[in-house]
C-alpha cells in the first residue's frame, strides 16, 4: 500500500532555520572579490607605489613629518579606493543574487517565487517548462515531464521523468515517496525542464548537490565590458608610458643640472604621479557597478554590463504584446458559438451554449491556474455560480498536453466518477483548433468572421474543442499529441487585456530618440493591429507568420523596413525577424519569455527577458531582465543607459583635462629654473579631490536634457570622439596657460618660494573646481549647471574648500605643505585666475560645440 497525503511544503520558520543550518544553495564563486583581495589589488597599484616611494625619499632627506604625511595620504587613497570598490562589489553581489535561477516553492501552504539560492532541504518546488532545477530533488508527481540533463551527463537527448509509480498523478493523488527508496526518480540541480510540469522534494543543496560534487559553476554576471576595457587600458598604457618617460627624463636632467639626486627623484615621482591616470580603472569599476544598480532601481536587472553601453545604440526595440505592452490582466469578455454570443456587459447568467464553451475552456486549464488567461476562465466560472475546485474534484486528470511549437493549443484528458471513458478538452489558437477539429473551409470562413469582429476591438480570441476518449483510464497507448483525437468544435472565448497607461508615451519617447518599436505577437492579426493603434506604433501594417515563411531572406529584409507589427509569429520566425533587422544594419533589442524565445533573445544585440512570467532559459540568454515585465521599464532603461555612457565620457574628459595642468605644473619649474611647486604631497592632496569627483560625482550627474531627443549612438564609435578628446586637452592647456602666467608673474615680482607655492596651489585647486563644473554637462550653460541637482558634488566642493583653507591658513598645515602666508590680495589673485579660466572655458565651449553641432551625431537608419 502506498501512503497518501496532501502536498505540503515547509513553513517559513522551518525554511529559515534550515537555511541558517545548511547555508545558501550556491557554489563558491572564484570571481567574488572580498575585502582582502580588493586591498591587495589596491596596494599593487602604481600610484600607491609612487606614494610609498615619495615617503622613503622624504625620510632619506630628513623630512620625517612630510614622509609621515605622505604615508597618511597614501592610506587615505587606499581607503577611498577600498570604500568605492567594496561598495561596487556589494552592488554586484546583490545583482548576482537577483540573476540567480529562481524557484517556485510551496511554503505555509502558498506558492511563492524565491531566488534559487534560498531553496533549502525538504522544500517542495513546483517545476514547469523552461525552469532550471534549483537543487537536487526527488520527483513526487509529474505530467509529461522531459528534462535536459546535458549539463551533467553530456547527453543531448532530453530524459523523461515519471513519478514513483510511473504514472501521471494530480497533486492530491500522488503517493509520498519513502526516503531511502532505490527506485525514486531524481532530478538534479542545473538541469533544464524541456516540457511538462511537476513537483519535487529537495534533498540536497549547494555543495551537497551533484553539481557541487563535480564543481561545475553555472556562471556569473559580467562586471565590465571588454570593448570598453580595451579602450580604457589603451588610455592607461599611453598615459603611463608618457609619464614614465617624462619622469625618467626629469630625474636625469634635474640630477645633472642641479646636482641633487634625491630632489630629482622626488620631482620624478611627482611628475609620474601627475601623469598616471589611475582613476580610469576606478571609474570603469564604479560606473559599471553603480550603473547596473541604478537600472535595478527601476525594476530592471542588468545581467551583462555590456548592455549598458549597447543601450545607447539601440535602433529597433522588438517587444511582445501580452504583459509588456498590456497589463497582463486578462478578463473573459466574450463567448461565441456559431449561433449565439455572450458579452461581458450582459448581466444575465450564461445560457446553455456559452456555458458549454466556458466549461470546455475551464477543463482545458490547469486545476491550479497561473497563466492570466487560465485565471480569467476560472474567475468567470466562479462568478457564474460554479466552483472551479469543486468542478475539478470529481474528475481525474489522465494526461495533459502542453503547448508545442507546431501546435498552438493545450489539452487535458479528464475522467469523472466511475466512468471508464474520458473527455479531452482543448483550447488554443483558432488555426490549431480548426486543424484538430478538421473544420471544412466554408465553416471556418464563418468562424473567422466572428474572430475578426472581436479582434478589431483588441480582443484576444482562443478556440475551444473537446473529444471523447474510450477507456481513457485504462489506455496505455494514448497519442503523443492531441492530433490523435477526433475533436468537436465548441466555440470561441475572447479575452481583453488593457494596454498599459504609460505605453503610448513610452513609444513616443522611443520615436523621438530614433528608436523604432516593433511588436511581435502570437495573436490574431486584427487583434495585433488594434493594440498597435492604441500603442501608437509607427506603422499598423501587419505581417503574419505564414507570410514570413513564404518569403526569401531578401524579401523579408525589405518588407521588415516598413512593418512594425508581426502577428501569429512562431519562435523560429522571431529569430528570422531579428536576423533580418540586423542584416539591415539595425541595433536590435529583443524581448521574450519562453524557452523557444531564447535563440532570438541571444541573437539580438540586447536580449531582454521577462522576469515575472519569463523562464530561466530566457533569463540566461538575455542581457537584461525586466522584473515587472513593463514596456515603460525598457524605455527608462534606455534613458539610463544613455545617461551612464554620457557621464562616463564626462568623467574621462575631466580626467584628461585635470592631469594636463598638474603635469605641466610639475614640469614647468624645472624648465624655468624655479623651485618645485608640486611635490608628491600636493599631488596626493589633489588625488583626494580627483578620485571622488571622477567616480562618485560624475556618476551621479543627471541626464542631459536632450538624452532622448538624439539619434542612437553609432556602436562602432569610440568611448571618446576625437572632438571630445581635443576639447579635454584644450581645457587642460587653458588652465595650464593661466597657471603658468600666475607662476611666472609672481616669481618675477620676487614672491618668496613658500608664498609662491601656496598661491599656485590654491589657484590650481580653484581651477580644478572649475573643470568639474564645466564638465558636468555637454551643453548646459554655467548657470543651468549650477542648478542641476547633485548632492555628491556639493559635499565634495564643500569638503575641498574646508581642506584648502586649512592647508593655506593653519600654521601646522602650512609647514607640512611648505606653504608661506597667503595674503588676501594673493587669495584674490587665485580667485580671479580660477574665475577667469571658468569664464574662458564657458565661452570656448559654447563656440566649440555650436559650430560642430551635436556631439552624439549618428546617422539614423533609413525608414522606407
């Protein structure tokens, strides 16, 4: 005898205790950067080595206070980098957790969706097509379940999985497996559900699973984009090489001409520090991590940071309809037979024929619905006085047939009471139901007219059919597909799914940004056209899947230029659409949610998976996951992607600009025969300003006003366009020229060395503030730039002013920095120099970019 019991899961309290005892259901990640690893990487940086080297030289020269101060600055530099990189790593860790496979578990008697890493032993997991199994489990019941175990076995063919007794049982009929049984059907972590559904009890997680035993990891989020890395590394190599050459030449010339080799080494270190762009790697790490975090705040998960860059280049956005353009909040609005019709606004009870249609649709649904259309059918049945659970209670599910690529219909075989015969109920696309029922052409024409009438109002229509199965419970030769039954046509059921309120505005915003929105759906063409009109798509011309199959690649590529709505599309046709768009030179973003959508998602430049209803396979093939399946979130993500890329460019321009006057001021006194103005201590102080400015401040900058009015960026364009590089260099040269004027004029007036150093350094810091302000926006005026909200900026500038005042006016600090007394008229000179450089840069900026037009020029794809 087999023991029978209702399906129950763990309680939340028991799951929490088990999680604390066993740990998370995950494997160790070799790419995880802990505190000590980050610290080791920071200590290996050349800037830290130069600071330590400068401290040693100061000790040798007998300047112990300066040496200690430089070591303190070195420690502060390490702390700043540690804080920023640790923060970035925590953000990436949170994103990895979001990106992990999910699991639908039963806890406290309710189904809840959790991260796969939170699954514990004895959890009862619900599995369905497209899921990746979260943990090693024992199958307790199944329906038509096929698993791909190639990740573990290397065997490409899917494996059929049955419940303990080999039969397909409903949840409340299944036998509870006995622990330790030798014939229990096991399913393993990492394997993929190709077809069917089931429930399983977890028996091993994490390192105790088969996946853990053989040490195979499932992968992780990329933290940086290779193409950007190459460009950044190229910048770093170029700057580092120039810095090394100039620093070495400085040491040699200073030592030979002035005879003081220790001072020569100190000067060489100062120049090396001034020219080393150590901020570049920091900026990349912070921007990519914080960018992904900002995008996650609008309920969008960035699984691959490469998407952040590609977002700004997107020219075509392919989206499905249900749940993305619409609210995925289905209601049954119509029931039609060939002679009668019921509409939702009718208050009367259903007559016999509409009720028969609804009943057939109900029994074609799962007993516990999760799909919005199935839930709508259950809801109407209960609203009409039926009880869906009671209706299913006296029926036994013999077999369920899932949706197949070659047949857009589902079916259930049910038997009731002691009746040996059963009934198979089917619902699906009209074409599929017509095929199952073998409808004659003249009858099908009349039914299509009913479908067209409903579809023109945006109603989604499914056909319903049923057939009798003789000796259903005893038969072991049931057909593999519903095509093996003789179906009788029952009628049509119509669903309404309101369009999301933000969709027309979001589509219009895409249009202004040069992005064409394309809707790809499995719906009837007339329904798709009605939704396209409401959404405001560029074109309402509809191309159906059967027409695509009849087209050559060239014909499709031509037709696709003027078509924005694709209906009755199968997964392989989605892939052809994406490939044709790419062949036309478009940069394609593609949404999808099913197992069969994965090829199209992967083929697109940016794959976007649905986080709410999407499968784990679609998520793994994607670069972006919409956690709330909202089309508006895609548009917001594109906006954020453009903002992130803009701000990264601003930060790089600022880094280039600010290093020129620092390097020039370190080198200029050597060429003019003047004392060193900048030593490693001064440059270390400046780095305390530059590091947070280029990473935190610019990363937090608000988007440009025209961010969604520009055409898409050319994906082949470099991070910095030649004109932007020239502008950054020009900024640095202008600041250096004014600083050189202050230095030469003051030295000729006989200003003492210490006073001169204080004057020049103060001027440099104030001009650095000007460089930050001028680079906050590509085009905004100085006044508007001041009004742009950025709390990090004002915190930084306030801190800089306080520290500068301390260094200039506090006697102990003056001694440490080798500053003399800075009088108020000297301070006025520095302020005027800083203000003059700012005004000059503002004037040149407005002329520079007025002549050249928009910075982000890109040629829009031709629309025909």
